[in-house]
C-alpha cells in the first residue's frame, strides 16, 4: 500500500464523521409556528408515502389539549436567582439559623482503673497468643528444614528464640501479678 492511501483513508473518514456530526447538531432552520404559538403538527402527504394511513375526520378535527405545565419559574431581577412558586404537597425547608445551639455530647465514661486483676487478665491473654505463635513458628521451622531451605530455617530459629525469651518474661510477670490480684480480691 502506498503512503498516499495511508493518509487519505483516515482523512476521508474524519471528514465524513465531521459532516455527519454537523448535520446532526446544526439546526435545520427556523421552525414555523401556528398563530397560537405552538409548532404545527407534522402531517404526512399521501403522495410522499406509498402506504398512507387514513385517519377519521373526527380524530383530525380534535386538537391536542395543552398539557398542564409546571409552575413557571420566575427570575428575580436582583441577583438572577430562580424563584419557583410553592405547589401543593411541597415542603418548605426551615430557614438556616445564624447561631445554632451547641450540640450536647454524651458524657465521657471515666477510665476504668487498671487494677492488678485487670493487668493479670491482659497478661494471660497475651501469654496465650505468644504461646500460639511459638507453636506456629516451630512448625514452620521444621517444615523449612524438611524442605531443605536452610536460610529460612535459620531465620525462623532466631525468631523462635526471641519469642521464647519474651514468653518466659511474660510467665514471670504473670506469676507476680497472680499474687497481687489475689491479694487485691481479699482486700475488697
């Protein structure tokens, strides 16, 4: 294919598309109106179509009733705002208040005391979660060793040793708080 055809084909398509858009969007001319101000109803001549439909004279004599239109919008002369008359069933919005009343918030509950019993309960939960992590890490390390992945097994072994050290400290803290929590229950 020649360079000339590569250029002319898209150019022709663009011109054709442009012409079609212009014909579609440009007005065709002034629309004739009847003395009443409404555009005339379209009529079909029998000569222009081969299958003309005859309409009864009674139907042709009837004029379509003008449709009830919405209330006319009135443009105020001052600032160009549109004012629409209130119709039946419309709800009028309340006017805005310049200084609205401050909103009453619900009172904030006081913070619960962090007693030894409360701390002990939290420590028990943390210890359970840490023990679960140690078990999971041990299984992952064994799986890594079985698959021959030495770097992963080494990484998991280091992480496992850190978790076990933290778990031992948690067990010590839990034992100390157990005594304080039981002493606290007795004094209450």
